[in-house]
């Protein structure tokens, strides 16, 4: 009887360990990383086009839905007025995305759409005007395709609109550069890898 009990306990422990390993493996398979680079086309003529570099980390909830965290960096030039030009604005958007789509298989292309909310950290650099750009609420919406390259590696292409407007903080006694916010909203043409 003791041998039977010991065998049952050992069998139960072994089954629990296998189930735990399987669940951990499934969780690891649901995680992905997407380094990305994008051409940034601003919607306002005062802000210059630039390049965005960033990454998304995601967790696939099922075959269609995923949650993502994303961060990136870009530095567009800003022409505040006709007489004040070439100010640098560094923008670091940090967003959480909800993604829906058809997952890419080993042979077939997949598609997806997503929306995200977050914060854009904006910093106005290289200016002698003592003006400062503050961070702002940011949101984005986009979609794209994933193309299989090899086992566990896909190439993706997407198009998105990122909304971001930085407030201008001008100290007393300094002439105001612009009466409006800096409009940093942009269309991003993005390419990257998913693994």
C-alpha cells in the first residue's frame, strides 16, 4: 500500500511538473519582440520629417488578440517662425497597444490592426529662447502585414497615425515663439522584425 501511495504521489508530482513546464512554454511562445524603424511624415509643415527608432514587446492572448508595450525615439526639427528655425525636438513616445489580427503562419502572410494610448515625452533642445516643450498625452492607430521569413521570424510593414502635441512653456519676459502648441502628430511608415 505504501508503494502504491508513493507511486501515486510521484505520478502526481511528475504530471504537475510536466503541466507547469508546458504552461511556461506556452507563455514563452505567446511573447514576442518587434524592433522597428519608421519614416516620420509630420502633419504640420513647421515640423520636419525624421526617422523613428523603437520596439514593441507583446503578449498574444489568443490567435487574434495581443497586448503590446511600445517605446521609441525621434528628433524632428522645428521651425518656430520664419525667423527662428532649426530647433530640435526630441520625442519619446511610450504607449500601450491593443492589437487584433490574423496571425502569420510559417507559410502565409498575416495582417493586423491596432490602437494605443500613452504619453509622449517631448524636449525642446538647442534653443536660446529659454522656451521648453512639455510632454503630452499621445494616441495612435494603425495596421499592417507580417510576412514569414523563417521559423519564429517575420518581417512586418505597417502604417500608423501618431497624435502628439507639445505645449510651449515660455518664461516671463521672453517673446513668445508661437501662440500654438507644437504639432508633432505624424504618419509613420514602419518596417521591422518580429521574433
